[in-house]
C-alpha cells in the first residue's frame, strides 16, 4: 500500500501519515479525539472508507477533490501536504498560523491558498524549498520526503504542544 520510498505520496498515505502525527502529538487516538469534539465519523467520501480520511474530513482538514470524492490514490503535491499539515495544526491543536505569510520574500512559486502554511513551515525550519527561491509547490511529494517532513514537524511541535 505504501509503495517505494521514491514513489509519489498518495492522498491516502498523506492522510494516514497526518493521523499518525496527530496521535503521536496528542497521545490520543483519533477515535478519542473525534468523540471529544463530536466529529461525525459517518460522513465519508464515496471513494474511500479509510478511517484516517474520514477523521480528517470530519475535522475540516480535507475537503476532497469535489466534495464527495477524495481520490485516495492520486499523488499529493508539496503544497497540498504542507497545507494539510497546517490545517491539522489549526483544527486539532488550535495553533494560529495566520501570521505566517510568505508573500514573495522566501519562495516565488507558492500559491496563495498554501502561503501561510508553507510560510509557517519555512519559518519553523521544516522546509527550505528546493533552492533558488523556489518551493516547487506543484510537484508530487515523494514518500521519503513525506516521512522527513512529518518527522521534522513532530520534532519541532513536540516542544510546543
């Protein structure tokens, strides 16, 4: 299911890895968090019943590709992964990331919808982009990079939560 290190990270794997980070940081299962917050874990996408995906949908972290489909086996882009990470921090851990805006001062190729999340990750030392002032937002994230990203995030956030 997870594939090789150099393969693109699928949307399903990104969701599962994000949930692993949530559970590691909170010390709680997603079932416990969902129960505490009253998340509707019956509202699923029609193309997957994966529990991690359902949790992230219930938490308002992911919206799918069209509201009813998640497209679990499509590749996740670099910008999308940093966005899901940032939205997880806001929704589950109540962190305010609104102050982190890159504009064009660090990376010149970041879409507006991902700006504050990539800005936070750059300022926190989770990413340095690919060099030359580029983040490479639209490239598919590889499994090896996803693991490194989440480990860096866990290391930094373990001190703050």
